[in-house]
C-alpha cells in the first residue's frame, strides 16, 4: 500500500516536472523570438530592417547604403547565403536604376525645353529600360532579403546546443580479485 | 506489471515532450510565411518549400487576412494592409498616368504654363500620396507576417 503511494507520488512528480520544463522551454523560445526576430519594410527602394513588431530600427539597406545584412544574420548559414544574393542584386539595381533615372530625367528635361535632338527619345527610352531592369533586380534582391530574414528567424527557434563537457578520468575502483592479486605479489 | 506501469508512464511523458518540441519546429518550417516579389508581382509563400498561397493581382491585394486568422495581431495588421494597398496602387497609377500626360502636353508649344505646372503638381502629389499609402500597406504586411510566424512558435 505504502509502496504504491510512493510510486504514484514519483509518477506525479515526474509528470509535473516534464510539463513544467516543456512549458518553460516554449516560453524561452517565444521570448527569444519576440526580442530578436527581424523583419523588413521597403521604403522608397530601401529596406528598413526592424527587430520585433514595433522594435528598434536595426539598419537601412539598399540604394548605395553600406549596411551589412550578411553580418546581421551571421548566426544562420542559409540566411547568410540569401543575404549575399541580396547584396549583389541590390548593388546592381542601385547602379543601373540610378543611371537609368538620370538618363530619363535628362531626356524629359531636354524634351520639355523644346531642345529636341535625336538623342532625346534614346535617353528617355534607354533610361526607362534601365530603370525597369534595375527594378527587376530590386525585386530579386528584396525576395532574397525576405528569405534571409525568414531563415534567420527560423533558426532563432532552434535550441542552442552547448558543447559537450570534456570527459574527466575517473580512477577505476579496485576489485577484490585485484586486491588479492596485489597481496599475492 | 505494477512495476512496469511507472516506467511506461515516464516513457509516454518523454515521447509527449519530444513530440511537442518537434511539432513546434516543424510548425515553423512548414507554415511560416514570407513575402517575395516575382516579375514585380507580390506573392506570399509558405514554408521551406515556398508554396505560393496568395498573390496580388492587378489592383487587388493578396488575400492576407484569410491566411493569418489564427493570430489576432496578425489579422489586425492584415486588415490595415488590405485597406491601404488598393487605394495606394490606384492613386500611384493615376500619378504615373498624369505625369505621362503632362510630359506629352509639354511638347505642345502653345500650352498655358499654369496648366502645365498644375498637371505636374497633381501628378507628383498623386505619386507622393499613393506611395505613402503603399508604404503604410507594406509596413502592415510586414508586421502581419511577423506576428503570424511568431504565434506559430507559441
């Protein structure tokens, strides 16, 4: 009767410990996400990277800005790979888009001043084409940034595995047979 | 048999704990959303596989609210997104069309300069206002997806 009661108590205690530890792990996981998960908002061709729903602005990337997304998401390997795709496409989009916009504006200005030459339509059409090409690369860049932050946030949830402790040599206990052998010697 | 009972019970608890943890992780891998833009079209994708679950059409937003109903905060932001996206697109498109018309009109030699300036002012105002609406919409979209993915982990 007594042993049955003790068994029931042990089972109850283990049940409580398991449930409490699972809940605690979930809470830690959720807190980590709340405090560290990133998102971005596009802002006139740039990407503002924000931590949390209404959290602080971590940095603004794009349009000749030097903010290093790769460094920000360095803790996750897939996120880092996508950040590299973002960086290369964003740079191309910035350069070509700016050249295109400048050409188009010059073309429009020449056209508005009634100083039409043969180069005016070339400037406008070429400029718009370059802007479209730049916009296409900007879309590719933003998609890569979105994937990068998705992977980064995903890997926040993974438990951080602590390194295994180094094994400590434990002296073997001398057996009775060993003692007898030593005495015989 | 009576000795086996606590052992079996303990094993069951361990399995239960492991299942909860695994479900939490696979929940994100399979269900977490993200936004991508393909050929200039806004798309919402789900999970590692990147299944397209919603896409924006011409002048209509992706049906975001239907996707994020599980999370109240995400739903609130999704409604803001759907409210701002469409007017933003329409007004920005109107601004671009007006700008095109203004540039075309500027080639007419005897156009009244007041009309020309008014057309430029209207087109830039429409572009600015539409762009601002779209910016608010994209901000809400980003928050909605953030909240939804966050609540997947709870």
